[in-house]
């Protein structure tokens, strides 16, 4: 099938936006007015000139056929990927009304495409050892790992002492001490090369005085942090899979060492979370044949979206390899055999009670797990006082939505899609409730992103 015949929906295009501002700005550029010399090729390239504030239009080109997701090039100064012009061009193309006719790419677009193809071939020729050529001394690598383990052990021991001091003095002291104490402790964990511990310490610092019941929440998080500390300090006694989970939660790097699994992977959801230093993109996949769920993580510097982007609702014929760890769903995207394309794949659904039980079962393998991916079948969004819940259409149970889900515009898209009738919803089920990410109306095949 040629890419010229594959048309995405507007929702699938907008799911690629790095943030809400880009989504809004790109939507305004999805009409023919600002565009000239737009075109597309059977190989999956879309290009066009977009009128901007200057005298020279912006040159925008998108490689839709890139198997790892669309690739973009625009002459505008934006540091976002995709920029609003790339989003607008894709929306214009997705409209299918002849505004982006088939044709031959201009020279400026061909030059960029030729460079991409050349780099792809060079990367393929380098093989799997190309990225690791600078780390060929296993003895040196072993010594570095030992030194880091020693620093992490020293940091975990210090953190244990600080937790003991906190509990000995009483939780009320945490409110009086303020956030500075926690930030200092987190910095010590960074020095110990244990970023996972540092992150959890910072989360602890935000709990005191955070509302009714904060001492209970603080004690719960202290217990989980103590459990992680003890898991590291006694890692030699743990089963290998659980030890790998502890190393992952501590923040030690790991490689995807699982065997490659080829499947038609439905792109279930994609969303970003950001902190002052890093933007993290989470992409959930569902294997049509294996029924496996996989999580792809990619990262971008602060204020810059990660490069990996996959359109929600399409399917990708590709290989993924799992990372080590008990109950871990994270995987690495390997060879891609086709670009994302429409498919009639839908994940099987469960009831709300089964979803809650699935999260409970997963905690046995990973006690620090925030949530598990779940698809709910035949649920109806229902108001519950000042909150919302997803209620089983054929049962008497329901799951509350997470606080973050209740504050997103996606909630109202979900309510509108349902209209009081059952829908299928994919999301993350955890101790704070259910976080809906994508939904399908009954009898239709189109995925509606909710994040």
C-alpha cells in the first residue's frame, strides 16, 4: 500500500503535538489559506510553503513513511517537534480535499530526504555495535559499575538514617522543616548517582501541609522509600527479576536485553510529562498477535519535545525488546518494517473490578508501581459529586478518575464521545484512580486521544 492512500484523522495528527499550545496553533494552520505549493508523494512525503510574519515563507516537509514515526523539517525558528507548521501541513493533508495534491517534491525537500536516507543507511551499516564502540573495555565498565554501586550504597544508607531521624522526631517536624531539608537530601542522592531515590525524596517534600490526611500519605511514601532502600542494600538476596526492578527504581541504567518480538503494534496512547530539566514521553503499544502491552519511553531536554512520536490509533509492524525487571513493561523499539498505518486492532477490555485486581496483582512484582495499563470495556463516564468515575454498564462497580484526569479537557471529549452510552477506554489504573488516555465509541473504529 502506498502512503498516498493512507489518510490519518485530525485527532491522530494532533496527538503528535508536543503541547497544548502547539496543538492550538497547528489547528489554525490546517486550512489552505496560508499554504502554497503544497504537495505529497506516493513514498509518504508531504511538503508546502507556509506564509509567516516575514517576506519569505517557511519551508515545511514531513516524512510520513519513516517507520519510527513522522520526521519533520521546517525553516521556522521553533524548537518544538513537530512545530505548528508541520502540524498544520499534516492537518491539511489529512483533510483529503485536494489541497495537498500528488506531485514531485521540490529540491529543498528532496535534499533533506536524501540526507535522512543516507544517515539511515549509515546507521544500518554500522550495525548494533556502532553505538557502543566507545565502551569496548569490559573490565573498565565493571570497575565503573562497582564504583557507582558503592556510591549508591552510601547514599541509601544515609537516606535510611534520615528517615529514621524523621520518624523518631515525629512527622509534625516535617511540616516545620519546610522543603529545603528534602531538597538537600535529594541533592545528596544525586551526588550518590541514585536519581530514582532523589526523585522520590522530592516527592516526599511536597506532601507535608498538602491537605487533609498528609501525615498518612507521608508515612506511606516513607515506607515505600524505606523498602526501596532495603531492597538495594540486600539486593544479593533477592530473586534476579526483583533485583533488576530495584536497580531500575534506584535509577541505574539498563539495556533492553529481551529477545525481539515482532508484532503489529497498535499505538494506544502518547503523552508527555515535564520537569525543569527533562521532558518524558510515554507511548503505550498493544500487540495484535501476542496480546502484549509495551511501554516506550523517550526523552527531550527541558522545553524540547522528544523526537520519537507515533500517531495514536495507527498500527506499526515492528520489533520490540523488553527491559529487565519483574513486572516491567518498558521496551525498546527495534526494527520497523512498515510505517504506521490504519488497522482494525482493538485491545480486549476488562471490567473495573478486574482492572483494580490487575493493579493489586502487579504490586507483588513491583511494590513501587504507580499504575498498570488497562483497557476498560463498556464503561460510562458518570459524575460522582464533585468528581467523575467510569462505571460498568453491565455491572455495579466503578473506578474514580485521577485528579489530573478530572482537570484535563480530555474528560469532556470522553463525556461527549459517550453521550451516556458505553465506550471502550484505555488508560492507567493505580492507587489514585483511573487515568483515561484513549477511547473508542461502540460501533466505530476511530481512536480518540484524551491526553
